C-alpha cells in the first residue's frame, strides 16, 4: 500500500507530457501483447491440427501394415496347404 502511494506521488510529480508518453507506450505494448497472444493461439491450433494429421497417418500406416501382414500370412498359409494337399493326393 505504501508503495502504491509512492508510485502515485511519482506519477503526479511527472509533467503531463511524460505521463501521456508512458501511457502511449503502455497502449502500444498492450496491443503487441494481444497480437502475440493471438499468434500463439493460432500456432497452437496449427500444431494441434498437425498432430491430429500425423496420428491419422500413423494409424493408417499401422492398419496397412496389419493388412499386408495378414494377407502375406494367409497367402503363405494357403500356399503351404495347397502343397500339402498335392502331396497327399
């Protein structure tokens, strides 16, 4: 509380032009911070979309690998069965 009073006294002792300059700088800084926050939100959303896309690609790759493995296993299994059937005949 004492610090606030001291700060108010310092502000009141400044010429009005300096107060206006400081206020203008604060307004500019606030606008820059708002823009930076907006950019961070946009980049965050982009990163989330990229993450979703990468996960989808990964899942698609897994399912294709499983399909290929399944087809390869079944075709190899069928080939063995066919040869076994031929030998038994």
